[in-house]
C-alpha cells in the first residue's frame, strides 16, 4: 500500500500542504506583529525624529551650562546657595539639620529652605533658578522621548527582520524567489489551492486503490481461515483413523 505511486504522491502532497499551511500562518502572524510595531511608532505623540530630538537635547544642555555660568557670575555665593537649595529640597521639611558649613546652627529643613530662598531672592537668583528648573524638566522630557522612540524603532526593525526570515522560509519551501513587489501570501495561497485541487482530483483514484487493497486484505483473511480449517480437518481425519489402526486395536 505504501509503495503504490498514487498513494505515495498523495502523502507527499499532504505533507507539502501542511508545511505551506504552517508557513502561511507564520507569515500572517508576523505581518500583524510588524504592522502593530509600525502603528506604535507612527502614533507616538512626539513627531520629531531621534536625530532632531538629540539636537534639541544638545541645545538644552548648552542652555543649562550657560545658566550655571550666569548663576556663578551673579555672586560668588550664588552657586553655593543654588546647590544648598537642591540639597535641602530632597529632605523632609520637619527634619532637623545642622549648618552644612559650620556644623553648629541647627534648623529644620523648612527653615533652611526659607532662609536660602530669601538669600536667593535678595541676589536676584530666583529667575535663573526658574529657568534652570524648566530646562532640567525639558531635558528629562527629551531623554524620555529619545529612549522610547529608539525602543519603538528597534521593535520595528526586529519585526521586519522576522518577517523577512519568514519570507525566506517560503522561498525555500516553494523553491522560487519572491521579489519586493510580490505578495507572499497570494503566492502561498495559490500553491495551497493547487495542492488542494490535485488532492481532490486524486481522491477518487485513492478511494478505488484503498478499496482494492481492503478487498485483498479481506481475501487474505479468508484464505487464512480456509488454511486453518483445512489443517483442522486433516487433524480430525488422523484422529478418527486411530480406531482402525492395528496397534490401537
């Protein structure tokens, strides 16, 4: 049965169809993954590209350096006040702390904060600090946007590479190249349809062949029965003949 050419061809066609069905499912799934990655990238609220964002980030860093220079130029104590305010901002308002310079005077963090703010206001540092905080926030926002856009771009590249690998698997299975203008899904569907038509046309032959083999197997079973009956009859004849044997008598 396995050696019959029609049945062997049917088996080959079924195996090939199963392979192509699997490749089709993989291609459709990967196409959806790639499209999803593209949508996530194009729908990101920041319209500027990574290069443009990096340029803006460099500008903000330069502005921060300039503000730092301006703070240093206002007063020789201005930078110390600026750094001290940053230090106390990270503490709990009710916490008691000694003077970071002399180590003797003790105040709450809230008192230190108010005192430093007063000194900053007296030296006209408040506008500079406000500008500095705005630039720091802008820098953080840009860094976050750059990181997220780079991750989205990477995801798009990875999904495109996986899709290309799937197309190469299809090329290998079909033993033919697929150009950029071709639709791999249409090509695979066409091949699967042809296999289905071939299998459908073979079905009547396959049924007849299998029926013949089934009938042959039934004949073998019947023949085996006849042989066993014949052997049993021979044994019965021998047993019945014992009574006529001189030695038995």
